[in-house]
C-alpha cells in the first residue's frame, strides 16, 4: 500500500511547525484528522515518525531521515500545480514579499522593470515585517522575499544585497539636550517602532540591554513612514532606516541623533526556496541591486 499526498503533507507540517494542533490549523483540518493521517503513514512505512513521549512531538531517527525527501515531494507537487491549466506560463503568478523600506524605495522600479521583461506576469505583493515574511516564505505562501536579518534554513537560498543604516530620530519640537542618543537619555521617552517579533523591535531591546536598561514606553505601529511622522510630531523617538526619512517626505521635522553605543546595520537580503526557478529569482536579486545602486548614486552621476 502506498502513502497518500495528504499523509505526507500532514507529516511535514507537524514536523515543520512542531505540533499536531499547529499543523491542523495550517492545513485547515481537525487535529484528529492530522493525527490519523500521520498514524496511517507510520503504519504504511512500518515505523514511528515522531516521539510522542515529550511535550512536543519530535522526529525519530527515521522521521528525520525522510523529512528532506518529503519536503522535496511537496515542492515538486506545488510546481506541478502552478504549471497546470490554471497556471500556464502565459498566466504565471509571482508572489513577492517585501519589507517596508524595500517596498518604499525599490519595489516600484523593480515592478516596472519586471513588467517590461515579463508583461504577461501577474504579481502579488505582500508588505510586512521581515520576520513574518520569512515565515511566509517557509510556509510557501510567497515565492521570494526581500527582507532584513533572515536566518539560515535548509533548502533556502539567501543572497545579501546591501546594508541598512539605522538611526535614532526625534521631533525637532521635543525637548532634548545634545545630539547623541544613549540608552540612558532615551529610556524615559516614548519610542515608536514595529511590534514584536520585528527586527527593529529586537534591535531596540538589545541596544538598551547593553546598558542593562529596558525602554519604559514602546509604542508599536506597522508602516515605517507612519512611525517617522509620529516621531516628527514631537511625541517621542524612533529607530529607523536612514532611507525611510528621505522617503517619508521633506516636511518631516526630525533630528537625526548619533547613537552611543553604535547601532549595527541590518543586512537587506533576498531569499527563496532552491528550485528550478532559482535562475529567475537570482535575476530579480540582481535587478534590485542595480536599482539600489542607481538610486544611491549622486544626481550628477545618474544623469551622466
């Protein structure tokens, strides 16, 4: 008796998400259904795939050995589905995930260039925190992600593109002495940032933690351009990519502070699943890098 695609899929998502309940939620199935499919797969293969004696099910030696094979099976199945009658080449879909700063600065030119190269291509864009984009890529909800500070994963290609310079800003109307931001002189100010588990939120916590401090008031918001305007209103401080300040409009009343201790730059990267379409994704990465170089060059250089 052969196993079914549903059984393999249930096994993969239990292993990937670390539990039967999480897998059931992801697959939009009941937990007993997922459990039954895994048990049927174990019966067909003649061995247990999970150690259920712990709080969370963990892969057995055999389960770990076949995990990569099952992952590749599901990836190939998705490729077949996308090439089916509803996903032929002339009606193909590219699902792009983009972090806020990339979406504001690079994405418009990237989509214009892509439309010139592939006018038949349908594009679906998701703009979100980098950590959420990374998870969506792992869940195969998007095809390619432009994001910061990604983690390494088996089967995932990560290409660094450029560094993101982060700066502390405050509104010009906010009473503040000096031009240097330290954990001590910002700890009592309201601070605007993306919510957890975003990279900016984590970086802020770590920066204050270098002095054994924790910010007293963290106000969270999603779009970085809105965060820049909230800080410009004079009600608090924000840690932002320097380029977001330029993209948020010339009417912002912001002071850029020098940070002590210095804030490490974030890496803007692109990531995708290794597959036969990897060449197309690598081409997109090169296109994004060229656009960044052109928009970063002085005006005189761009007009030359």
